[in-house]
């Protein structure tokens, strides 16, 4: 795939992700904490890609393959697949059964973490509720 066609593909993906992120934020009553931050990051990525397209920024094809869009797309897809998402791009602390502190970022739900996540990460069954 040529650099130009990859760039065009990335621009199209960025535009589509912005629409999905905005729709996601509108779908929740009262919005989603961090939703505007997610949209801002997507718009900044799109702005950068437009600069590359205009020739204002010279980058290698490998840089186009490793943009932030993959990470942001995963956040959107996860939020779309979960119910009652309270926040995205939010960092919070928790203590597991061994009383060690860790940081979880990305998605926070109004209800308890799913059973699968507790099994995989051995997270306590403590709930995090939005304020």
C-alpha cells in the first residue's frame, strides 16, 4: 500500500471515529466523562494527518501505520460494546485482594467490573460508581 493511499485511509478512519465518538457521548444521558477529551484527541490526529497530506509535515510511511488512531478506535469500540459507560480516558486507583495499588485507565463503568475481567485480572469485586 502506498503512503498516499494509507494516508487517505487514515483520514477516512479518523473522520469516522469522530462521528462515532460524538454519537457515543450523545447516547448517554448527561454525557460521558472524558468524551470531549476523546473527541479532541481524534480531531488533533485528523488535523495532523491533514498537515501531512498538505505537505507541511514530512513523515515516513511507518509513522502512518503507527498512529494513535488504533488506540482511540479500541477505546470507542470498547465503550460501544459496554453498557452504562461512565467515563473514557479516565485514570483511577483500586486495591486488589493483596492490597497492592494499581492504576486502571480507559473505561469505568457505573456497575461492578465484569466477571471475566475479575477472573483475568484477579480484581476484587469492589464497585466503582460515578459521582
